């Protein structure tokens, strides 16, 4: 510590209230990004209170055939005006099948009722074209004669660079096409090579022919209970623009979902996060039914922990953090049973940890100095993730955590305060063994009495001061601390020097007790010092 004295701490701010989001239900079109193939596919998102569902468009049989029949064989009668009435895109040279990109209203393809934009052409008059180039398929279709039989299958995962129009399920006209595609779009709706000039009868569905419709079908459901959200690629600092991934407790992943605008992405992040938070709250209520009043879960959820080390400073790994009873728990997997609470990677006493919200992204350069003149070090973390906080424990152990949203950071900050204050009031006091000049002493921090030092053998009280009489402190960064108290009678400053085996834990404990004392006397003060609520209000 620096021994700095922070004057004028107890000024008053207006109370800023952060409300939690209610569970939401919504739908939207998005892109599902394939990291390996570097392609994006059109999908539809459906959010409910408990599940995020990924839907893909498909053509299904609604009448007249077995619903599992994916391949459709359709016979087209080429018209003198309008040709086959369709356009195609793609080809083997682009690494994708040849796909129907347009269907023209009231022309041959439209009349069949069995062809759809997004159908991949598999065969032309019995010739397999799955590995054919674009020009090869165009040549084959234009020279196939008046009657052309094609076999198609709907391409559910059409790469977004094909720019196939989505729109509403069903037939799409030329006007529904998106912006021009980087791939050549060959029209087969011209006269082509028709051997006669008399108009041929238009193709029409036969009475007992199967009927097909294009619909959005559920392909993946990601349960949101105890799920987590990630906007970062592979645990590193690379932020995905307007994209996020939802990962379920059982390992199921939504995949990387790319929204069309940054605002859409922000709205969806908040909505999914709100639903996850609501389900987590339900889990907490269930867990607390089995716990004693002094061992309740105050808050829990997923965070991303920054790995320690020179070469891993920008790597993060998901961890499950929980504030329960007297402790802070850090898990690699979420606890779902009573036994799981005994499998935490780390467990710290709440009174002996210090929460620090990283402030490089804030306009106000201040922090809750309820270390009240203890001179606790102001750690300067250079994080690229905007919503980070540190949990510093005894023996100089620390963890850096990141969350996805400012609202999550606000909840963690408030929850740590609440859990710590509850624990301080439950505990009432904590006593630590210490020494000075060869004497074994005991140092007690008491919520009602303040600080007391007494002889470890005789139990005689050597000195006692109230919290308000602590005017400053300094330490050697190792074991020794100097506490400066003002004598109530003489008004003189008295210095008390002590040595502790784990000085960090003691200083954090003093911080917790003083902060809890201040909160009990002036609850509005603690809310006024919230960094995240102050930031969210100014933003």
C-alpha cells in the first residue's frame, strides 16, 4: 500500500437503480457462421423463455408423398416465351452446387408448384450434375430439348455468398432477390433452343402429384438454463462483430450467430441474457430451499477468467462463479447437485476478498475507497474486454473475470457487496493471530466495536479503536502494517504496528467490515459508489 489518505469520502450521490430484464420471446433472421468453412448460412432464430431454437428453411411434402422424400424429380415443358422460367447460380468452381436462384411468376418452373428458390440441381435428364460447373449445367439445360426432367434437393445450408432471397416461405419472384451476387446468375427464362414455335401447354401439377411448401424447420434447440453467451472467438481477445454464440450446460452450441446490424445483435444479447438470468434465478431459488438461512446463494453465473502467465494474458476460459453463504466459489463446470458444491476449483471467504471493477473504460476515475485509508494498491489492468472485474484474495491470489454486458457487471458488483455485507453481519467479528516485537497478539475486527488488540496469552486488551478513528495506513507489501488511529481524548495520531502471516486477507477483511458499517449507516452511499451503474447512467 501507499499509505495515502483519502479525504472527503463520505459525500452523497443520487441513487441509481438498475432493473433486471424480463424474459423475452422473439424471432429474427440471422446468419449461422461456419468457422471451418468460413461460410455463413441463413437461419431463423426463435427465442423463448427456456430455449433458443435455430431454424433452417427446407422444402417439405405436405400432401401426396412420404414426408421424408428429400429428392424431387420434376418435368418442365419449355415454353417458347419464358423458356424454363428460372435462373441458376453456383457451380463446382465455386465449391457449391448449382442452385435455382429465381423462379419467374406464371412460367414453366412456377407452374409445377414443386420447385423453389434454393433447390440444388442434382440431375438433368438423368445426368448427374452435382460436380458440374456453372457453364456445364447452363449448356445442358439449354440444350435438353422441350421436355426437361430435373432432380432437385433443397439446399438447407446455402452459403450466404450465393445471396439467395429469403423472404417468407414459398415461391419468390424476380423482385424478391437480394443485391446482385458475386456469382454469375444465368437466366433460363429466355426462349432458349425450342424446336417449334407453337405455344406448348404450360406445366401444371397433376392431381395426385405430391405438394410441397418451403418452411422454417427447427434444427437445433439450445436450452438456456445455466447456459452462457460468448462474443469472443475461441477464448481469445478477438471480438466478433455483431455476433455471439450460446453454449448450453450439456455442451450444445448454437454456433456463431451473426445478426444483420450491431443494434440487432445488442438487442438479442440482452434478450438471451435476460432469459438466462431469469432461469438462473429459478435455479438459485431451488438450491436455497435445501440450504440453511446462513448458506444461501446470493448470485451465480458464468464469467470468463483471464489466464495468468506471460503468453496467456489475452486468453480467457469460462468459469462458473457463485456467491454462497460465507464463500466465493469458482467452478470449471456449473454445480447442478448438492455434491457439486464440494468440487469447486477455489473457495474464498467473502470477508477476505476484494472486488475491483476495472475502470479504464469509465469516464469517472474513482473507485469505492472503502478501503478507508488502508492504501490498498490500485491494480492497473490493461484489458481489452470492456466489462472486467478482479477478485483479489489472501496470499495475493487474484482472478480477473470478464462478462459480456454492462448489466451483468452491475449485477456482480452489487451482488458482491450484498453477499459480503450479509456475511459481515452474520459473522460479527473476525480474529487474526499476529505479532509485534516477539509478542504473540490477537487482532479482532468487530462490526460493533471496531478494532481490538489483545495479548494472545493473558487475553488482556492492549488497545481498542472505533472504525471512525482509523485515519490512515501503510504496509511493507509483505507482512507488516502500520495503522494510524486518532486518540479521542488527545486528538493525537497513534501508530500501531503489527505483523500478519497473511496481511492481504486482513486488509481485505478490514475493508469488508468498514464498507458494511458504512452501508448500514448510509445505504444510499454504497449505491452511489457503483462504477457500473454510474457508467450505464452516463451512457
